[in-house]
C-alpha cells in the first residue's frame, strides 16, 4: 500500500503557494499596465513569467488535482445519498 501523496498531505499549502505566486504576477502586471516602458525585461521575467511558470508546475504535484475516476465515484455517492434522503 502506498503512502499519501504530497498533494493529499499538504495540498492546502501548495494551493496557498500557487495563489501567492499568481497574486505577485497580477500585482506586477496591474502596476505596470499603464506603461509598457515600465515593464523592463529585468523585472518582467522574475515578476510575471516565472511565477506563472512555477504555478503551472505546481499543478503537477501528485494528488493535488483529483483523478477523473475519483470525481465520478464521488458524484455517484452524492446521487446515492440524495436518493436515500428523498425516500425518507
């Protein structure tokens, strides 16, 4: 039997990191939206491109995004629970 994956153990922390990275990106782009000349290459790559690239990579953490079969099984359980409560 395998142990819990990183996403299952600390998925909330990974999602918090992901949100922080995307927030950094959005703040930078919002601050420089008025002037393209303020978006220098030296600041654009670490503050816009890198956080987005790291965020995309974080989605690959095993167990963070549930597999389709798990979602389908959960949906069937909910349908079963709904039918049971409607019968009562």
